[in-house]
C-alpha cells in the first residue's frame, strides 16, 4: 500500500468531481449495490494510465447531456475489501485497474477494462463513456 499522502490527490481528482469514495466492503453493500438508476464505478489506481487518461477521461465524460445518476470510486491497492467487493459485481470481467463499470439498476451494462484505457487519450475515453451514457443513461 502507498502512503495516504501520496494517493490523496489521486482520490480527490474524482471526489472533487462528484464521486463518492467507497472505502469498505460495507460501503459497497450499503451504497453501490443498492443504487437505483445508472451508476458509474471507477476502480482508481496509482498507475500512469489512471493519472494520464482514465481519471481525466472519466471527468471529461461527465460534461455531456447524459450522465450516470450515481458516481462511485474504489481505490485498488488501497481499499482492498471495497475494491474486491466492487469487482465481484463486475464479473465475468477479470480484475483490472484502472477500470470503469457502468451499471443500470444494479446490472452491469458496460465495462471499460485497463486494455481499453492503455494507449488511448483522455478524450477517447471520454467519448467512449459518453457513447455508453447515450445508450444506457
């Protein structure tokens, strides 16, 4: 695990933009799994693709007309129980970080895995997510 001082700015990049951070398994059970409507869950990470494209792309994706009703994030490598619980709801996709999942009334409807993030710009990720929002939100 990385020191909290190091990851705090990485967490806040999402939380200052409306994401609720889920730090425990109970948070995921009580908040994320019971959310109604559309829910975006970002599995945050310290890796370069999270910083360079995933987080900026996710934030930019929220500027369109359609967007998810609920915004949540878990931090891989930091909040292990919450991350594992959130990832369990993303099956059959294998764990990857960063990753982005879109749920509709609790059902996974769209998944962006790490290999969809690596090598793509923040603008490309934002456009990809906005396309999913148009379909599901």
